[in-house]
C-alpha cells in the first residue's frame, strides 16, 4: 500500500499552512461544541420533561457509544473516499441534530439528538488528522496539532456559555435554532475554502498485492495507542464530571468557586497545548514527552487526592494538572502519526481515537461508584493511577514504533 499524500512545494508558504490549520481547527471546535449540545441544558430538560439523573446520564452514554463505534468505522470511509466529503456530512448532521433538538417533545427526541450528534462527532478525528497530515508541511505539524487541540478546548468552553445565555435571553428552543445557523455558517465558510481541505484516498500500487483493509489491526502498536487514549481519557472524565463535587466535599469550597477551578483547568490545558506545540515541533521522541507530561499530571492529581493541601492550594494544583496534560497533547498526536502505517491514516486515527469515547463512557461508571461511597480522595488517587498506566502505554507505543522502523 502506498501513502496517499499531496506533493508539497518546498518551502510551503506559511499562509497556506496557516489557512489549512485554521479551517481544520474551526471544524474541530465545532465538533467539541457538539459534545455539549445537550449537557448545559440538562437542568432545563429535568424541569421541562420531568427527567431523572439516570435518564440524563443515558443521553451522555448514547452520545459516546455512537461516537466511539462510528469513529472506528469512519476511518475506513475516510481512507476510501477522502476526508472532505465526510467533513461536510458530519457538519450537516450537527445541523439536523440542532433542528431536532429545537422541536423536542420529550425524552425520546433527546435520545435521537444524542445519537445524531454522536454520529456526527464520529468522523472528526480521522477527517481532521488526514487533512493535517496530507496538507500541512512536516515542519509545522507540531504547531498544527497544537492549534487542533486548542480549538477543541475553545469549543468545549463556548458551548455552556452559548446555550445558557441564549436560554436566559430567549428560550432553549431558540438556542438550538441559533446553533443550527452557526453550523450552517461554518459549512458555508468551509465550502468557499474547500480546495484547501481536499485529500487523496488511499491507493495501491499496481505492481503490488492489495493489502486487506483490516491488516493494520494486526499491529500491536495500534492497540497500544488505543489503550493510551482510553486510559488518559478516563482521568479527564473524572476531572470533568467529579472535580467540582470532590472540591466541595473535601474542602467545603462553594459550587461557584469549584466550577471556576474546573474552568481554570480547561484554560490551563489550552495554554499547555499552545506551549506543547513548540515542544512537539522540536522533540525527536514524542512518546517520552507524553510520558513526562502525563507523569507530572498524575503526581499533581495524586497530591490533590491526598487531602494534604488546603482549599486554595488544592485548586491551584488541580488547575496546574490541566497545563501538564495540555503540554503533552501535540506530542501525543505526533506519537500517533509516527505509529500509523502508510495509507491507513483515517482507519488508524478512527480506531485509536475511539479509545477516547470508550474512556469517557467507562470512567463515570467506575469512578461514579467511588463517589457514591464517599471515596472522594480515592477517586482522584484512582484517576492518577490510571493516568500513570497511560504513561506505560505511551512508552509502549514508542518502543513498538521504533522496532517497526
């Protein structure tokens, strides 16, 4: 199998790379915005439709199960058809999901929205990384992955403000109509710049035997990559879902202050991602950068779980954990790129990043049981231990990539 890549001129103009990175980053922000299409309005749905916490939790699980299964499959389609058609199909699905949400009449409607949004989200990682790997010059890929992660965090940050504000000013139904218009505007912008998003489908050389499309799954390095994403995401899910409640229980911190700490964690993560782009661009062994950053984050998270710090220092240390994780983000993406066989970018990224969805789906079940028993510190310690396991997985990826080379 030969690699499906564009022949890039030398040197590639910065303006060309920046435009591609910006367009892909916008699409990635739109996908992360879609992660929270329903979550910010959960309290409204409880009142409007008389829903329980269990029912709301099933909406989140539905999103990530559909996204995880779809993401593993979408990579095959991306390699066969190219990334651009899948990108526009995914954004179109988000438009439909917003329109269905605006007309929701009960819980079944919200389940449909969760499934549609999950299916839309499934395509973005194989699409985004196929475009970046094919269209951005190698010397700027570290910065491209940094911008990709940064825009994803910004999409997460925008969604709660967007929906809560529009709901308070108008109504939640109007908020979804405005969201649909926003997605249409993004589609329009990308259509006008569609030449910058084109990719080549994977092709086989005529004089070589065709390799089975599932052959990449025989490579142990692919599953080590999957394990890394599953484990590291389980820790992120703990912070996102339970850190506010943990800070309140362990230190008596108010709901508002604890929420600001979670916001600080995300902002520190964005800053770390920016810094990590420069690190990734100059690092020769991406797996070691990932291992060091995740180890630092695990130590900081574990210190928070011990309860040795007071309220203020605990909040500062927890926020700093986000910076440590963020620094490793771009190197993580470089690590996956180096481990990916030629011509299988979409398939590998689809399977590997489905580990992210799997981690988000499993973590609340595992650590939710800890929280129900009042094991608040143990929840953070457990999350730190899982993050250390992801370090082992990262180093395993590096070893197997070097051995294959």
